[in-house]
């Protein structure tokens, strides 16, 4: 064979090999695609759930099991949830999200520790074709859907309840505002809502943005406020959630302040409800977690299957980076000693026995908690 023919033969062989490899690649991609399509259609989905912390009881007592249950229901028991809790560390949460992306979950539900810090992981998810649902807190980045409560309304409910309880006493002294963490976008919305009601009607003597929402930080802040304002000058305390309310009330009692001024809260934590029964905490905001969790699961399963959210999300919200995010905002309820039966007991959040332990039984009986 002359040189020209040898070169032609080699070229032909190389072309044949390339075509064969391309065909193999195409077949593999086609097979992967078919498997993926089959998995999505039969409900064998994996949903990644990233929650921010475990200081607040709701995340692991309510949100996690409720989302797991609803995903299972929506997929005829074939879908599963893989879970990670960041314990209030944004870097940890990014690593957890990246691991889930690497493991090719079908969708992510993200309750961000830090709404800005999570954007890099959200981009990695989207680059990998994994849709992302923002849960409870509106993360920045390319979000496919969002479910939360009307967070400005939460603040308005808290502020109005405090104002109504104070009545004419609102002008007799100072209010202390104990807001949540500045890394949580919801904290700014709670604050905005509360101030829309309180400003001009009360004097805000001291105001704090509480690092990591921690009760011990709220306790230290409150001790500082008592020292600065004087224990006889504080007529009420706006606390953005129940955990911080516990720290605040400890500081008030430690300073010998009696009677305790009205203290607000949020989340209807068991300890918060018991403080309401005992008359130590004036109110909380009950947020129907089963509704929020169910909607998050419905959104995640829908986007994992490539379906539109139009049937679920009837409104749209904007984040700092993304406009027109399909959203559901769940209404909230002011929880006081007068409606415990109609809220947390009626909805099965707590049993009477859980609330009315020996320590609180007499108070429960007086209030008619049953």
C-alpha cells in the first residue's frame, strides 16, 4: 500500500471510531435522559432540604417532618428528602448545598442563614439544572419559587398588639425594640411592619439587631437597655420572636421589674405559649407551619418534575436580585391567652398535656385551655 492509500485508510478508521464514540455518547446521554424522565414521572424524586438553625424549635419539630410527610404523599411514597441543618453558619450551609448539588438532587428547598451568602450555591444549583425554592426567608439569586408568611404583616400584628395592650400607658415611658439578626431578610421586614404601627405613638428608648437571633444575646441586650433607661421607665418590649422573648423576660425578672411589661414574640414555641399561659409573655405570632411546609413541598415536587408553579403561586415578589418570583404568602394570627384553644391546639401543633404541665395546670384551668 502506498503512502497516500495508508493515510486514507488511517483517516477512514479514525472517522469510523469518532462516529462510533459519538454514537456511544449519544446513546448514554439518551439513556440518562430517559432514566431522568422516568424518575420524574414516577415520583422517584430526591428533594434537598436546607434549614438554617436549630435554636428555634420550629425547624426540626415542625418544618422538617411536615415537608418530609408532604413530599412522600405527593410522590406516592417514592420521593425522599435529604436534610441538612446549618446551625446558623452560612459557610456550613453553602457546603451542604454544594454537596446536594454534587449528589444531583432533583430540587432544593432553602431557608437561608444569610440571604446574600447563599447566592453562589444557588448559582451552582441552577447551572446544574436543579431548581431552587426559597422557604420562609427570601434568598437572593435565581430562585424558582418562594413561600413564607407575610413578614411585614407579622411585624404589624406584633406592633398593634403591643400598642393595644399598652393603651394610655404607651406615653408613660420607653419601648425597647429587640429585632432579629441583620443577616435574615425577614428580620428587616418584621421591623418595618412593627415600626409602621409604633412610630409616633411610642418612644423607642433602645433598639437592637440581635446577633444570630440568640436568646442569650437578647438577654445581654435587655440588661443593657435596663441599665441605660432605668427599670422604671420601660413600659413594653417588642421582641421579634419567642426565643428572644425568653431571654428578655429573664433579664426583666433578674432586674426585679414587677409587674412585667408586655413582651411580644413570634413562632408560638411551646415555651412561649407556656409563658403566655403564665402571664409572663403577652403574645406571640402563630404562623400555620403545616400550611407553609405543605406549599414548600408542593412547589419543590412541581419544579423537580419540570412543571409550572402557576397553579400554586398566585402572587409574585421581588428580591434584591430577582424580579417576579412566583410566591405564596401565608396569613398569620396574633396568639394571646384568649385564643390558644383556637390556634395551636385546634391545629394539632401542641396537645393540652404538652402545654399544661404540672407547673402551668392551674393557670390553664383558669384560662379554660382544654
